[in-house]
C-alpha cells in the first residue's frame, strides 16, 4: 500500500491537503473526522509537509482578509476573491501551492509581507519593495517581511537566488532550515534540502551563515546533541552545506559556479554526473517519478546542457548517447532501462 501512495504526484497530495483543510475548518468537526485526518497525516510524510505549507499560506491569506476588512489594503484582485467567507480563503491557499502567486499585504504599519511560490517546473523573478530581486526555482515557497530596520526572508521550500539591494541600515536575513544567512549587498543562492539542511553558494559579495534551532515540528537529521556551529563567512566563489559537521567553507571553480547556477537561465548542466544523481535533479522539474531500473546504468556518467522546461529532451539525449531506453508505465512512472 505504501508503494502506491508514493506514486502520487505532489499536486494530488496538495489537493488532498486543501480538502482536509476545508473539512477541518468547520465549526463542528466530528471526532471521526479528527481521527481520519490524523490517520491521513501519518500515512505519508508528504501529507504533513503539504498540510503545514498550506497552513502557512492560509495564515498569510487570513491576515490579508483581516487587513481588507480594516480597509488598510486594496482588494486582492489576483485571486478574484469577492466573498469574505473563511473557506474561500482555503481554496485560495490551495491555489498558491500549485501556481505562482504573490500575496502582498501590509499587515503591520511599516512592514511589507509577501508569500511567493512557484509550481513544479516553473521559475520566477520577483523584485521586492527595497529593490532586491528574488528568483525562485521549481516548486519553491518564499515568505518575505521587509521592516523599517531589517529585511527578513524565509525560504520554506525549494531553492532561491537573491540579488540583494545595498542597504546597510537594514540587514538582509534569509532563514532556511537549520541556518540563517546574513547579507548586505551581494548575490547568492540557498537551497533547502528535505532534511532541513541547506546548501549556500555565493556568486558576488559576502555573506555570513549561522546555525539556528530548527522550527517547531521540523525534523533535522544528524543534528541531535550537536553544538551550534560557529559563524561562517562566505565570499564569492565559495559554498557551504550545513549537512557538514563543522559548516566547512569550500571554494568552487568559476565553471562549477556557472553550472550550478544555470537554472537561473532555465538550464541544468551535468558534467560527468552519475545518471542516478542526474535523474534526481531532473525529477525536481517534473511531476513524473523517474526510476532507474538497473544500478549498473545508474552509475553511467552524464554530461550536457538540458532545458528545465523540456524534460523529454533529457530522455531523448540519454537514449541517443547511452545504452538505455525510456519506458512509460500505465501508472505514470517513467523507467530508464538497459537497452536490449
């Protein structure tokens, strides 16, 4: 049964989470509904993740509704919301999880709050009110809070690149997983991994990285009983992963830096990467699940430049360059088999 659950796409799980949110928002939730919801959360780790993401977006949208009632902000026309009923906002929150939507609101005087998201396979540039530019990669959620004296960014999911507008009076802080990144005027990217560790790479300027306690409910693998890491400074051409025990800083070559940030131009570049790892990266840009059927072909090395919006082009290139064939199963799985 668990194997069947894993075959569902994230979009399907997000839709289920939205339905449960709708049901649990009722003023009269039965004990049976609560038990069924708890069972649904336990059935697949992705259920809880999707439900928590939906709750965060709901909080932003609910605050937006409160502000609207106080006539402090304009009508939120992008989602076409005219009714004030709370359950309409659940539908809006579900929409944010599956398409790129910006949710601006001045919920406190002097603050600008925004929730920005991209769907699987989508990329988006957003210019913040301070002039900073945030580029979201596939399946990413970012929350921003621009205050008078600080700029707080929260990477909730996925990968984002930050081109920070220079402003010494307002530090630019990116909170992601088990770390916070501080920058003043620089360019860098942060990728949040499934275990709440983060990878950070700087292509201009300088940033500082500090370990933080994980958010409530987050599971951080390998950090139990581990003392906080010291502050680490990264300059252009350096990277850091918080999965390492000491937050060690490593240099990267200009070629590697260019390859790793190729997604900003809608591309993925592999330079001698094992097929199994290349497939894991390609999967980020499609709802399909890809299975390498034989461990021997998973070790084959892959090289080339591929478009993130053309996954089929990746498969075509594999079949022409490697002894493999692509097989699409009725259940939606895509198998990479040894060529007969």
